[in-house]
């Protein structure tokens, strides 16, 4: 029970890694705000949490819709329990692998809006409440593509590098206020929702030290650790969970 009685907002919790994080934090005792674009999909995750004995509520916003929509999400999240103790900036636009020569204006705008601008605006909307309480945890979902160069993943990787950089700067700014900011940088990760790509993900990891993709539950376990008291002295870390791929 590492995060009992706290309120956690997990963006992009309707699918994949975010869903696993929402389920894990709820199982650990947090009240989870399940964010997504689609009400029915978010409600399905909320129902799953409640069926397991947890507490949750859906909050809906398209993070590509601009700063005002993101500010509305922050206000909606704050209205539920009066504060957000744990923010997981997990949602991302996953740009398909392609040459840098093929990037479209729409992909450029979406990657920057969802992966960079939305976390900035959402975090700025929730930090004042954390400061008032003198405590808070922010976990940003980075990527190994934000740590090392990858052909055909330049735009996505740049957006994740930006999130890694924000993590370090926010950690420096917010630690004196009792707020811990860290990031997780997964490698290829199997989720409930991308199991059909499992063979592809396994092929990608054959040269990695442990020669397998990660799992969403492993990433969720790391988020739970970072949200809990055992991580009290960890600030500004970009923690790889990639089977050692960025260590070699
Ligand atoms: N899976 C991997 O191998 C891997 C590896 C490294 C890093 N990551 C990172 O882990 C995080 C989750 O990845 P995933 O594989 O779980 O992805 P996913 O299954 O595609 O889920 C992405 C989530 O983000 C939400 N989202 C996307 N665009 C949005 C928008 N405009 N507004 C609001 N929500 C939006 C999606 O909501 P909808 O349901 O509405 O689409 C969904 O809930 C991402 O930050 C990703 O970059 C993943």
C-alpha cells in the first residue's frame, strides 16, 4: 500500500501502459483519475478498477486540442477531490517510424502538442496545489528513443528528449517545494493492447542484454515505486526500463 488515500491523475490511461499504471496505483490504494479522449474507453477502465475494489473516475480531454483544453482537464481533475497528489504524464502521440524527410505538418503539430505542450500546461495547472500542500509526485513517461538516436524515430524521440529535459528542470525548480519529478524511459514494451505486435517487439530486443521486451506491469511497478516513500530521495532521474539496451 504505497500510495494510499492519494489522488493520482494518469493521462492516456484508456490503453496500454497508462491503463496498467492506473490499475496498479488503484490496487495500491490511490483514487485514480483515468484520463483519455474517449468516455466509453475511460469508463471501462474505471469499472475494472471498481470491480477490483478500487476507486476511480474518468476525466476526458483531447490533449491535441491546445492549451485551453489542457487547462480545462487540470480544472476537471482538481474538482474531483480538491487536489492531485500524483501526476503521471503518460499519454503520447506515437508517430509511426518514417524518414525525417516524410514528416508531415500535422504529425509535427500533434507530436509537439500532445508529447510536449500538454505535459507542460497540465503540470503547471496542478503544481500550485501540490505546493500548497508541500508535497507531490510527477512521473513523466519518456522513452529510450529520447535517450539515444534512432533512425526513423527523430520526431518522436525529440519530443521524448524534451520531456526528459523538462523532468530535470522541474525537479530542480520544484524539489524545494516538496515535489518530486522523475521520468521513466521504457524500451519496447508489450501491453494488453499491443500484444499483436509482440513478435515485432521481441525481434527489436534480440540484441538487448536481456533479449525480451518489457511489460506494462513492469513499467507500472516502477511508477508505483517512484510514487511511494521509498523513492523520497530520487529527483530528476530518467530511469531506463529497457532490458539494458541503452546501457551498451
Ligand atoms: N509501448 C512501448 O513500447 C513504449 C516504449 C517507450 C515509451 N512508451 C511510452 O509509453 C506511453 C504509453 O505508450 P503505449 O504503448 O501504452 O501507447 P498506447 O497504447 O497507444 O496508449 C496511448 C495513450 O495515450 C492516449 N492519447 C494519445 N493521443 C492522445 C490525445 N491527443 N489526447 C489524449 N490522449 C491521447 C491514448 O488515448 P486514446 O485511447 O484516446 O487513443 C492512450 O490512452 C507513451 O508515452 C509512449 O511514448 C511506450
